[in-house]
């Protein structure tokens, strides 16, 4: 089985879970596969331009770090009401179509805040990604499904969504980047 085929064809649906830990476990599983892919890519794949175009492995890693770390840092402020919106202002998502859209590589325009500005080495990529996951785990600890559904903030493509939905979207988003890396580097 190729590394690309190791990504799940679905992840727990936010409206069917009992605990946020179910989505977090899915994201951690996806991250583990992404890290396997990164470990399999030659060092030059992190610093040289990708022959197929697009971001190289180091730029993908930096983007995944910035996306997860930025989201994780938003959780406490959003739940305290300092930023974001209440549930009444959030969109209800169609998870099945969203997963298909978000988990396949595409050409979405990223906000500058999560676009790569450097080219990370393999070593730095594998060092930094677990740090972002740790911040997410810390900010998820002790949270309930209801809490994470009660508040949210706008997603650049999907509009105002709950924190729980953000977790679902970003897990699918990481699958897309992992699939793209596996295809790009023939893994």
C-alpha cells in the first residue's frame, strides 16, 4: 500500500462524535502519515523547487505548521468571546461534500498568515510539526463537543464555522497536503 493510500477515506463527523478527542485522534493519525511521508522524501526535496511545480516538502510542512498552530492559538480566545462569533452566527456544513473538497489537493488561495515564507529542512519540519500538535492538544484538553460547537470564526473558504468544524476542515486539509506530497514524490 502506498503512503497516499494510507490516508483515511473519511474522518469522524462533527455531528456524530461524543468527544472532541475523536477528531483530535483522527488528526493525529493523519499527521503521523504526513510525517512518514516527510521522512521518506530526500533532503533535497525540502529545499529545491518541486519539479511538478507548487510547494516543495519544506514549504508544505511550514504551511501545515502555521495552519495548525494559528488555529490552536485561536481556540481559547474564541471560547472566551474575545474573538469570533456565537453558534447562532455560524454556518451548518455538509460534511460529506466538504470532506471530498477539502481532502483532495487543489489550488485554494491561502491567507498570507499561513503561506510559507521560508523553506524548511527535513529536520526542522519534523521538529516543528509536533510542536503545533502539542499546542492544539493543550487547547483541546478538557473541552466538550458542546463548547467547541458554541463558538467559531470565519474560514476563508467555508465562511463562519464552529471550532469543532474547523478541526474537521483542517484534518481534511492536512489529508490533501499529505496526498499531494505522496503523489509529488512518488510515495
